[in-house]
C-alpha cells in the first residue's frame, strides 16, 4: 500500500468532531528552559539499509541513520540510539528527514518497517504480542552494536506512539526512555470499542492498513486476553522508564494519555496542547525539536544541564487561552460541580421534580433527528467556567429492547447559537459492569449507567452555556448498532446528572 493512500485513510479515520478554529493558536510555549533547549549540530548523516535479525529467524527492514564525519563516513565513537516512529506505513524516507535533527546532534536513529509492512517480511498484526517482541529485539540489537552506548530511546506518533508504550511495558533491558505522541493506554477502549460499541471511524484504517483485523477484532467484542495483550493499561506496573507524553486536547487519544499519566505520575510527564492528531511540529505553538532533544540528552546522552519540564503537567487551556503548568492532573484546587438533567430540559444545580422523557433509538448512520435525542442546557454563565478533567455522566435509563447504547455529548454554545463539541462518552448498556462481560438488559427496568467522557482543559466563556445531548448514537464515533426501540431517561430529583471537574 502506498504511503499517500495510507495517510489519506488515517486522515479520515482520525478526523475530529470539533471546530477546526478551536485547534489553532499562535500563543508561545511557557517560559520553561525545557521548551527552549537547543544546541548546535555537530555531525552529518550517514544512511545505510540494514536487516535486523529477530528471535524467530525473520528480520526487519530498517534504515539506519548514524552521525557522520565531514567525509560522510560514520563518525567514530559510541552514540545513544533512538527507534524512530516504528509503524506499518513504510515512510522511511520521510521519517529519516525528521530524525536528521537528532542524528546531527549525536544520536543513531533506527527507522524500521514493522513485520508485514514495507520490506519487512511476514504477517502484519498491529500491536500484537509478535510485533511487541520484534520491537524488543530491535531495541536490544541496536544496543549491542559496537557504535552504541547501549542506551536506547523510542518515539513515534499514533501507531509509533502506541508501539513506544507497548514495548516499554515489555521492559527491554536497554530501553532508557520514550516519547509517545498521541498514544494509547488500551487499544480496545481508546480505538476499537468505544464504551463497548464498535467505532465506525476506525474501519477505513483497518481496510487500508490491516484488513485481517476486520475479522479478528469483530471476533472479540468483549475485553479478553486478546485485548490485554495489546494494552498498556493491563501492564501499567511495568511502565517504569521515563515517559514524556505529548497529547492534544483535540486528539482521540487524550483519554489514554491522561490515564497513563495518572497511573504512573512518578515517571511520566504530560504535555497536552491545542493540537489535533499528529506530530505537533508544524502546528501553531508546536513544541519544537529542542524539547525532545532535552529529553534525550537527559536520559540517553546524560548530558549535564539537560532540563526536565518545570512541571509534571504542561497544558494548554483551549480554546486559545494559553499554557499553564500543574503538579498533577486534575490540577490541585479543582472542585466538583453537579448538574441535574431536569425534566424541563435544563441543566441545573437544583434537579426539580422527578420526571421521564423518551427518545427513539437511531439505527441509521448520520441520522439522529430531534426525536432521536434529548438535549439539556444551562443558561448563559455570568463568568468564565474552566473545565479541567472529565465530565462524568450518570444516566438513569430504561430500554424497550434487550440492550442499548447511550452517547453523551457536551457542547459549548455561544450566544449566537453556534456550538463547539467539548467532549463525549459512550456506553453499551450490557457493559455497565465492565467490558469483560455482557450482562443482560431487562426491557423496562431502569439502570444506572456511569459514562466517562474524554478529559479536557477548556474555558467556557461568560455568556456561553453548556449543552448535553443524550442519544443512542454518535456516528461515526460509534456504530449505529443499537436495537430498535425507545430509551427513557429518569430526570429531575433522583434522576440523571453530570459532574464537572472545574478549576
């Protein structure tokens, strides 16, 4: 598959449901030496194609970029190594150009096609145990070369970010640090099954990159060992190397990146900006290679004076509000604000009288008419409201069918009525006790459904309001696969509510 076709599929698969205008800003990064770090180039680049042997007798096709002397030959001495964007997209030339910045400053970059992609033989099975073992072997091979110091890092975006995190929990002895960009905590939860509901958005990627997964993923609708083997979350205790996570508040993997940070705050640093899916470089207020160089100089080259970020969390308050730094996430000083979904369609601190409202299940992609959703809104806020964490929804619902999907979408509504999506969450009712088992739903019985939304750092301006939409569908984020029928919500006193984490 040609890289241009793969990237087109990725663009479609990872497009975001937010206002593009909200994802741009010209604000500078915080005055932190970590983000302004740099040093001059010292070397040229020597490139060679190599085959890296694997434990089962197969091999990986790799381009090796080494620091070069003035005559173009490999420079003498030993250098740390970086596995650079280990993925299935056969982009070795482009990745080599991106890695040159680090090579000219004293790092060896190994840029490889995963098994079953490009010139690497075998069967492609993204993020599988086999692919993780291959990555482990690549790191150890790189460390064992006579020109290597034995200290290896790994970085990458999306596929390459997932790979960096997954190989880290396999604990190759010579892996010293990683920089995952837009990476997972769990492939099932973050990508394939949203709240237990298959994501329609990922299928173009599957068809283009790994068509066999259209069969295998559908064979595992519940969270079983197949998914645990493709999970960072299931092995968080083994994520013990220094990790610099680069996330975007408009990216689909922000939940995974925040979850990784919260699970391993001791050795993980989080930077989350006003970015969509992809490398921040080239986007407004991009991080720049200097910060990544500071990280590698600190952990791989062990250069004196190479700084760490000044705070554990560096976060951009969207839309367009600027950078802030915090000791943790959610930040200290946050408080909970609970708003009831009232029977009159409002979101209010006082729930009002108990009541019930019903909507029709949407079974058609991209449909969702007025009778297929319920909306609840606050009045205009008298002052700014800053969300810094998750919006947690407790939906009390009954179904006429033997199962159902619930999608919760939170929007910022301007005085002129235009709306921007802030966050969203989903849950299949039969997965209300977890995704490892499906528990039957009895038609007509009311169930308490706890729905997590993706975390956010978002300022709702004074004069704006919040709107929460509850429906059975959020295509293409989830499949329109709920059985036909009706969903009834318990509202007002003793009914459904949302809880905001505010700063």
